[in-house]
C-alpha cells in the first residue's frame, strides 16, 4: 500500500504545450500536499431499451485540475511564481561599480559611468544595495524613477556619501504579463513504483498566506490537458529544489510597507493573504478528447490584510476609495529575500467590529491590485540571493 510520506512531485517546463520534453530534466518540488486529478467525463446513453438497462457510458472528455501546496522558502517556488504571473522570465540585475554615490536630499543614487538603464534597472523594481560605509545607505530600495546616471528610490538613502567604494546593486524581478508557461508534472508513489504524469499544466493562480505564529505558505492551482500512468518515472534526471530554510511570519517578515511607509503600531498586522487569478478556461473542440487549448483570462490580484485597530488610517482609505500600495519582504537567516510588491491597490471591503468580550478589535481590509499607470504592472516578485 502506498504511503503519502513516500510521494514525490516533480516538474519540467514544456516548450510545446501538452508535450513532455524528450529526456526530461525534472525538478523535485518541496510540497506539503497535492490534489492533482485527471477527470474523465462520461455521458450515459439515452437509448431506450425494453430491458430497461443502460446501453453504454462512453468517455466524452477529460481534463487535469488540482492544487499544489508548499511552504515558502528561497528558490523553491521560483518557476511557479513566474508561471502564476505569466511573466516572461526573471529579469536579473547585478551591478558592481565604484562610481556610485548616495544623495540623501535628492532621494537617489547617482553614477558617473554606470548606465542604470543599460544595466536593466526599471521603474518599480526593488534593488538591494551594499558597500556604502553608512549603514542606512545599504539595504532594500524601491526604484521610483530611473535615468542613465541616477535612480530615485524609496526610502531615500540615509546620508550623502561620495563614490569610491565598490557598490553592489542586485535584484531579480518578475511582473504580471502575458507569457504562458506549461509544465509536465509527475507524482511518484515511490514505495510501490507507480508514476502519474500530468501534461499541459498551466497555473490558474496562486494563494500566499502569512499569519502570525505560522509558517508562510503558498498554494498553486493547476489546469491541464491529459495524464498517463506508468511503472517507472519519465525523468531522465532529477534536480532537487534549493534546501533553503522555511520562512515563517515571526522571524522572517523583515518589512511590511503600506502606502510607501512601514506598517507598524498601533496598526500591527496579524495576517496577510494574496490571491492571484488568471481566469483560465478549457477550450474544448470536436475530435479532441482533452482540451484543445487553454484560454487566458483577465489577471486579478486580490487579498486581505488583518490588523489590530489602533487608528483609522487604513479604514479612512477604504472610505475615501483612495489608492494605496503594499509590499512585504521575507528574509531568511542566510540573507536570502523575497519581496511581494503591489504598487497600486484599492481597499474594496473593510470591517471593524467587536465580536465578543476579552478580544482585540481587529480591522480586516480586502483589497485588489490595479495597473500602475507609469510602472505598467499590478503585481511583482523580487528575489535576492545571499
């Protein structure tokens, strides 16, 4: 009998939708559970028989669906985060130069030789800066404007500092886009030697949850084309996912910024959830047993933040219908970091209530991200390796 503690789940990106690459080099996923299912649709014959029996039950269609659960850790879900955003690929920046200076009053970093645009820095990107003598000039900064010889950032550098030291700026970024990525996924029941391959799998979306006192988690929805089962794995080789530490909401949430400022007391956050939805649909066709294609729908990024109620600041934004923004930085003890960034959002619902005695009054605000007019995206992730 198969044991869930002996289950493996592997993935490989497809270059052609629904076709597993030859000699696939698969990646072993770190999961907490999965519900992948090959659903075969049948139709009961309506023939009338004098013996009252059903004449036939033919198979008339099939599809793949389900969810994959993970605990967040550096590098373990990079491909799935990219696929959930329909991003083209992670866009990396790695600058090391001695001509970069900090301008605190101007809220910027400047250069005399380094071309920030040519190096790939874009508006709306988070970068990690290191190498300055002033500690407050190092760390994480959001680029709010970029020119060849300067980047305006938030927060501003802490102090003026001349060029001379070797300064590093690095980042890797994905933003919501229109590029579909499909996978072949393989569930292995390794103790009994049975393997289920699910082909043509796209991500319907993702749900990220950060809650006080708990591990940060992610769940990815899947829709796919077809499936097969065999007594051996399809993998020609298997690469393990990075063995980075699991992130939690107690020690690993380095920053929560709302509206461009740190979210702190008295409105401390107790939980945060984000839902990414791609609104995918099966495209069924005559002569095709599984889906002939997967239609792409509107991208939506919604969520909820729960805070202790200490002031009306957040609730007032809901009443006014004004724009806000949200970013969350998770970092492990090794120095790896992941930033979730929603540059423009509106609070769509809110409640503040006393539900019983001996309880804290909480504010629960639902939000939805919308396209930023100058940055051109609604949701992004930024990763930083130690």
